[in-house]
């Protein structure tokens, strides 16, 4: 093991312990960290890293001892996201949905069932992961939300439409700028309505793609 990899492992060990994970049995419960657990990759496609077996850096367990999180560790000079697809394969082999990607300094949490890796400053605790695992998105609530061009502005100032300067078309733009109020553009409203239609069909993952604009 290289020096940079060893340093990363030491930092990761401390972060795990800080978040309540245990390498050994103690007064708080049984050990719930398995190191370099072997996993079979036969069912995950041929020639994956030229081997049919793999080793998970850290496998975090729930209170029953079942796999809950795959933690993929990288050297300090590597981007944690470099191990993203490898970690996904390991997670699929263990039938878990949570992944942590870390190089000891930079960390990502990934719920492979809902979304993409997100930066985190500390590792999640077992209790918070149990809550995430039980969370079920409310597609109906998303689909039924009333979205018009004033959706954001109303959260900034719920009564902005009553202001005479807004009601006057000649002063409306100035009023919005002075009060830093944001109205959605027609194409933004259209895009959100398209997302809501997908939510009605129980879809849970969406992608917005727009050209960037300069100011």
C-alpha cells in the first residue's frame, strides 16, 4: 500500500469512527465495518477489471449484519469519482443502494436508486441511512404542484403582485430588478411542466439540459 493510500485510509477510518461506525465490538454494539470483503462479479458482465472477483474497500453493515453501504477508497491524489462505476458494480453485487466515494479529503454520497453522487463533509450515520432507505418520493405531490412564472418570486415576496409598481407595466421590470425578484421564463415553466408529466407516470429521475446564457 502506497503512502498516499495509507494516509487516505487513516483519514477514512477516523471519519467512520466519528460517525458511529465500529471496526470492533464494543459497549455500543457489534462491529459493523467489514474490510476488503470479497464479492463475486460473475453476473455483472465479462472482463470486469480482468477478474471474476473483487474486493470492497469498506462494507458497512446494518444492525442485523446485512450489507448497507459500499465505501470505495482512493488515494489522496485521486478523484473519488474515479471509482464510481467500480463501486456501483460492487453495490449491485451486494444488493445495496448506498455508496460512499472518498480519498480521505473529498467525499461523495451516492444513492444509486435516486440520483447522482453528492459532496458531503462527513460520513452518514447508520440512523440517517435507515431513514433514507425508508423514504419514498411523493410523485403525486410533485406532479400536482402548481407552477407558474411567479413560482420563485412568491417565495421571495408573497405579496409582490399587490405592489403598484409591479401592476404598472411601465415600472414592472424596474420593480423586479430593484427587489431582486425572479420570474420563470416561458421555456423554464414548460420544462417543469414536462417533468411533472413524467412524475405522473411514476418516473423519479430527470435531466434538464439547457444552453448556457451570458449576462
